[in-house]
């Protein structure tokens, strides 16, 4: 065995003091060469999608679907947006006033209940529409300190 000098000798002595042997180092080898593939791979041809032809049956159903959606649009326009709120408010107010006239005829809270129902279902827009339709704020009468009666006429002498 060759003589050790310098840092290698110091490392050897240190290992000997600890009682360990030198770790076996794996000898590096060149990477193994592989044979190249001799057979040529088959290239797949590009598949281009042909434009789809719309059959007569599909044309018919498309026209029928369009006509159905147009018919459906008229009814749905009354259910959405500001018009929907107006319709909901007027409907709820008239329904509550109808029920109140059956349960308690000539009640002073009927216009207040109808307006309240209109505000609850149609929001501010629905409540305002119901108020305008039923005669404005004079209809609410008792709530504002006045009476919900017709204007009195004066009699002259």
C-alpha cells in the first residue's frame, strides 16, 4: 500500500480512531450504448373533420324550437324586471283586498293591508304601482290622520 500524505493521511487516521473502514467507492463506468431502432415507425395521417351536414329533421326541430321560445318570451317578460314587479304588486294588492272584503267588509285597514302586500311581493315598484292604481295616498286615509272618504261638498244658501 502506498504511503499516505497530507489530508488523506489525516482522514485515514481519523477513521482508524473511530473504528471505521473506508467506504467502498463505486467505480464510475461509461453509459451503456443502446442500439438504435432500425424499423421506421408508421406516421399516422392527419384526420380532418368533415363539415357536418344538417339533416332535414334537425332543421325542422330548430325552427319549431325557435317558434316555441318566441311564444314563451311574451309570458316570461311579464315575470321579470320592472314589469314583473308591477304585476306582482298589483296582483298581491288586489288579492289581499278581495280577501279582506270577504272576511271584514268595510274595514279601515283593507287599503293598508293591500298596499303592504304589494310592497312585500313587488318591492317598492310593486307597492307604488298598487298605490297609483287604487287611488294614491288618499286611499290609505287612516294611516295619515285623514279619513278615506270622498271630498265633501259645500251647500250654499
